[in-house]
């Protein structure tokens, strides 16, 4: 407990009476007690303790001295000593001079002590026993109101305690003295963390990484890159789901704007490029740290104590623009941020749940981990993650894998001989199923390459919700290897668009094409050339109708973009049907559907002469019309370059 909070605690107890009276009459013991109070005010705690003990030695029934001595031990962090002397004092409550006020003081004392020890059931019991005899005036004070809120919160939590089993990550992880703030890529194959060899001024921070081996172990951690780690501190970091964008904290670097700034580095063709300061739109003259990137790197959250917040450290955010720059950082608002501290944000992989640590929302003591769900674009009231994820100590950060199977965190252990022996180690536990994290996510990996030459291509892959045309994720394939990673929400109706200027787009219907959770998806992009053709996926019509359904918007927009990027390209839009109905009817229906696509493109500003149409009816099926699934595949639109 901070000294200022201790004084509030003293005031809270003294508030119950207008004038100080004592449970004893021994003048010498009372003088020792009053001398101890003066020493407490001047923060000479050790001397004050001795005075209180002397008063107790002189008069063993001096109840007020027991209370004050115990409070001082709490202030000094010596909770066992506080409990010992408090229990002795409580044993004296049966004396003839004990009053209801003394009973209330001990009830208040033990409520606070047990909270500090994490003994929540006992704290709740002590408070409820003492509550009926607290002074009416005291019950109007903010100290009582805060404690009452704490106890109401405990009542809501104590009946629903989860069970978790933590496990320390085995060697070669945790072989440094200090390692903390772990993050993983979406496939769980790479872990990154901050490494430090000690707590001295010359023990600097670096970012280290390790890869999962086939036997589920980890490779020996190595510096992430010479281009990133420097003679200065490189600390708390965040990486995109595919591991290709890194944002980290560096303090007191030559190009910093303040004490600590955020830096960004991009992996290009498998190599980390030199990082750059994120600039004054993101960084300030104040402390800016603890970044968290959304899965695809389009959104950045971080903690800062800059001006313009709600108090202490707040969570801020910035958006990556289409040109790669970052927008002016904005405060996340007072639903998440409070007058106290909010730190270590972590946006879960589905971009719908933000985790953070706070001592400003109702919790169990110290910093607790909270989550805030995003609904209709707005952050909702934070939820405390409950016992045992949170307890009476500080919980600072949590990282949850995309598969929702494990949560990773760090735990500090104090050395017996001083801070030089402190250790910070990485742990994990199976994430409780009781905490809902949304639909399951799957990871697809593969390569993008030139269909003609087999060369890898750096292409943009966009996963788009066909329901509302919102981009769920956007990643790039590696220009050197063609490798890419993509996340898929399990229940989303989505389309995958693979695009590169100078190539025909490749369009998938994720659910129908069954490309979720595939480890080696091969995406072939065909260079733009006369006679080349592709299936224009995710263009939908009602049965036996030619009006475009709203779910077609995503694909239509991409076709507009393709034609704008290739102004010399003219296309033939061909409509196809299944074999249900007469050949003549199907040919007419397919032509009307092709014309619907042409009408949309013209409305978007493209010249009608660039877009020819035809109806093929059921004359050119992709697959035999032997079942409903095949018939669905044959109901399609194709685009041919003229």
C-alpha cells in the first residue's frame, strides 16, 4: 500500500468518532501512542512501530495501539507481522473496556488486511460482521463507499471461481534472468519477448525470438535482428499475426520525441528492414509504450501518460493509412480509460476484444486484467476476468493465442538477497472456456506465385465479409518466397481476394472452396493478357432472377478497381447457368445476369464500350450437372480479357 493510501486508511478509522478516546487510562502508554502517531505522520515508520509496541508492552489491553501498529506493518508491506499483532489485539476485545467502536476498528482493519493478502472470503466475512456497527457518519465517507463497492464486487465474484493450472515454459525459454511481455504469431510457431540480463542501469532490453520445434519444444532464443536491437533499449513489442510487422518500445534513443517512443519495422522478402520512429502523430514528449497491433496491423493500441487523457496512463490508438502512414493518435475514451492507470493493451486476433490492465475499474486489488468487447464499433463496459486470473497482486499483461487454447504471461519472483536476484519468467495456462472470445479462428498458410513462371509474388490478400463488405483482415505475401498467412472466423460468410497490379485477381468463396485451416494453399495469379479468363466469384443472384444481391458488392468493387488499374483492358462478361430449365430460357437469364454486372460497372464510371456481355446459358458447365453442389458451381459469371 502506498503511504498516501495508508494515511487515508488511518483517516477512515478515525472518522468514526469525533473525539479520540482510548480503551485504557494509563497516561504513559497514551503518550507513547501519541508519539508514535507523530512519527507516523513524518513517515518514520520503524520508530513509530517501536513506540506502538512500547505502549502495548506497558498496557496489554491498549486496543488502539494494536490497530495502528498493524496498519503500519501493512504500509511497510509486512503483512505477516501485521496479522500477528492484529490477532493479538483482537484477542483482547473481550476486555471490559472494549467498545463497539473497537470492534468496528478491528473489523475494518482485518477487512483491509485480508484484501491485501488475497484472502477474499475472509475479508468479505469480516466486513459483513462489522458493517452493522460502523458509525453512521463513517458510512457516508468515500472510504466506506469504496470498501462497500469492493465487497459487493467480491460477492458477485466469489461464487464463480475458475480453475487454471499455470505451467512455466521449459528451457531454452526462461534461461535469462528477466524475460517478459511474450507475444506469438497466429500459428503459434513463433514467440517474441523482451529480454534483459538484470535490473542495473547497464542491463539493457532487447527483443528475442524463438520458434516451435516439431517435438513441441522451442529453439534457443536469438536476437530478432541486428537491424532492430541496438545499444539502446528495445522493449515491449507487438507483431502482426503473420509476423511481418513489428512495433516496439525504445527509450532514450537519439531520435526519440520523449522518454519512450514507439518504433515500427517491416519484414520485406524475409528480412527485417531498419526500424523508424513512428513520428509525432503517434509519439509524444511523454511516455509512449506497450504497443498492441491488430492481427493484420491496420490498428495500433498503446499506453501513454500524455496530456489529453483521463488521468495517469491511458490507452490510445492509431490507424494505418492506405499509404502506410499512421493517423493522429486518439484517446480510446472513458469507457476503457479512468482517472487511474490503464496499461498493456492486447487486441485479440478477431479484432473484437481488447484486453488491458487497470487499477481504475473495480477489481481485486492492484492492477487487474479486464476485457472490453467491441459491439457495433463501440467498446463496451470492461469486464473483470475474475479469480484466479486476477488476485490481490498486480496483473500486468496477458497474451492469448489465436486458437484460444493458451494464455501467456510473465511472473516476477523476488530474490531473497535483493533485487539483483529478482527473476521474471514466462508462464502459460489453458485459457478458460468460461470466458467467451467469439467464433473460433482458423489459420490458412500457402504461397502466391505467377501461374506462367512459377515465381513468387508479393500480393495483397483481403478477407472480406460478404454480408456487409467489411475487410476483416488484410495481409501481404512475401515477395521472396510467396508465403502468406490468413485468419478466418469460423462462422463468417467471407470472400478471399488475392490481388496484384498487372495480374488477374484470384477470388475465393471461403466456405464453398473449403480453404480454411489449409497449410499449403497454392494461389496462382495469371498476368493480364488477351484471352485470359477467371471466374468472378461471390456474385450472387436470387434463384431464377438477375438482380444482383447485396453480397455481390465486394467482388464488384474489386472488378472496378482492376479495370481502373488497367485502363487499356477491355473485358467480356459471360453469364452461365445450370441445366435446370430450357436451353433458350437459360441463355436469356445468363445474358440478363451479365448485363446486371455491366450496368453496375457503368454506374461506377467505366465506359460501356470496355465491357461486352454474353449469355452462355448451360452450354459450358464447369462440372457435370449431376447434383446440387455442381449445379451451384455452374451458376457463375466469368471475366475474359479481350
